[in-house]
């Protein structure tokens, strides 16, 4: 099954999981499955109208889905998805530093 | 000395002597009144913004960077031949590189690889060495990288550590705070600014409280840990900067990224102020705060201008 990588600021809502296996034939279906597995993620990814929030970037195998077919972009069992933050600064997470220290 | 007063904002030719160096032009940034995005604000409430991009390095970070470099030289921690090292998402790096170039120091910066292309190119143009870290790890990946490099080569690097270096907030205590008191002629009633390293808030806010404890201090931060307001930090889920005192602000306001983006576009199109997204967040918070007042003078900080964000979708997506 396809996988999706979770950036540090959202790991609070995935019990610290960094990579999650997801079901679906499209990016939209995969994200629906992700937010069903981890309900708390939904409000951070989608706005009230059910659209992806402006600063949420979804990449499939290295390509931004905005340059593909958006949430209709097809995926397969080997696809590797990433949620990439649009912000580069201002995020410092204790749990990540602790994780790195313990490695 | 101010170049104009709040009551006579029209142009006055003033003698500004040539400065001995670029560093002498840091600070004393103009304070500009917002007049158009404030339509729903009572007329007896005024909102002003410090236009920090008028610093030579293009952002508020010039103040902290300059104090950090000067203090490190005075204490002997930064000596000729050493390389200044820190983690940054861009603006602080640009300020370090600006002053280090003129002082003859090398600069090495660790930064997440999703920083905007404008910032990468600016830093490279200023001669900084860039070490890119995984965007998925955010700033913490960059901080860890910087710490590892210092540990391996302690004699080579001066680790500026903007999140914990007290010179960071001292810069604002000695410059930003006094300037605002002077520019408003002691009329300021509310000081509002975003939290990143929190240096601006801790320095300028502390100065104002000591000057007049009736001045209300308002801190803004993103509503949650995953957001799109570059430079601001969601403190609850973060390592607190060493000098951050959460009790200094009287109020903490959470800001939605969508509101910040919308106000950033409005500032450009209604005020002619092309500013960064954190300035949009500050203006939105200032307007919302002003709506709750009967009278007052609110001052906020516009950290940088919008030229570093021109590749951002906020200018092409319209209202998100």
C-alpha cells in the first residue's frame, strides 16, 4: 500500500508516527483514509469548505500535486506521499530533538 | 531624533548626515499609520507599524544580528578567522551575512531546504555557506545540524544561537522599544508583535513595561503547530527560546494562516504596503484588537517586506 510521510508539526496528531500506510486510488482518497485513521489531523489539513488549506503541500513521488491533478491525482501501491510544510522557520519540536538525541 | 511627527506626517527635508558604515543605518525605522485596512476600527483608535524592512539587511533581524555580532566580539567569543554559524529560515541569515561580509567573517547557515528561492539566492549572493536540512524536520533539523557542526569543530565556529542568545532581545530593548516610545510621543497604549525567537517581544515589550506599565503587551502566534506564517512560532508545541517569558505579554492572540494571508494581500492592494506574511498576521491582530477599544494607539512590527515571498502562491491563489 502507499505511504505518506508526516512532517514534525503534525506528528503530534499521529501519535508520533512519521510514516503511515494509506489506502486509496487517488490523493484525495488517501488523505481521506489518513484523516479517518487520525481524525485530529483533519482540521489542520482542510478548511471548513472541505478544501486543502492554502499552506498544505502534498507531494507524490517528489511532485507537488498542484502541478498534477490535485486531489484527483492517481496513486498506486508503490506511491510515496509527503505532506511538506510551506513554512521553513519557527518550528522547533522537543519530541523530535529527543528522538534524534536517542538515536 | 525623529524626521517627522505623528501630527505632521507630510514631508520635511531633514539633515541626515552620511554614516560611517552600513551598520549605523540599522534601526530608526519609519513608523507608518495604517489608514485603509482600518475602516471598521473606531476613529479614536490609531494603528501604526514599524517598517522594519528599511533596515539595510531588509528585516527586523538586523537589530538582533548586529547586537549578537558586536557582543560576541566584545566578549572574545568571535575573533578574526572564525566562522559565524547558526540555524535560520532566512531573515536572520541575511542579516548575519550582511554584517559579517563587511566585517570579514565567513558565515555558515543551516536551513530547511524548503526556504523560499528568494532567500536562498540572497544568502548565496552575500557569500554565505548554506547547509540544507530536511524540510520535513522543520527548524529543529537545522538546529540539530548546527549543534552537531559546532560540537565537531568548536574552534572554527562561533555559534550565534539566536534562540538563546540574550543579545537577541537586548537589541530590541535598546533600540526598538525606545524608538516606538519616541515616535508615538509616549502615546502608545498597546504594543503587539509576533513570536518567533520572541526577541522583539521580550526586548521592546520589556522596555515598554518598564517605561509605563499601563502599556498593554499583546503577543500573536499561529493558532496551531502546522501553519503558513513564516517566522512565527506556535510556542505551546515548541521548545521555548531561552529568553522567552510567557508572562510578559498581557494577552496572547492565536492567528489563522488564512487571515494572515488575506490581510497580507489587503495591505498590498489597499495600503501599498507589500509586506511579508507575518506582517499580515500582525496587522490582522492589530485591527481585531482595535475593534475592541474605544480609544488607543496600537503599534506593531512589520518584520520584512514582500519581495522574499513573490514566489509564494498567496499572490496567485487569490482568497484562500
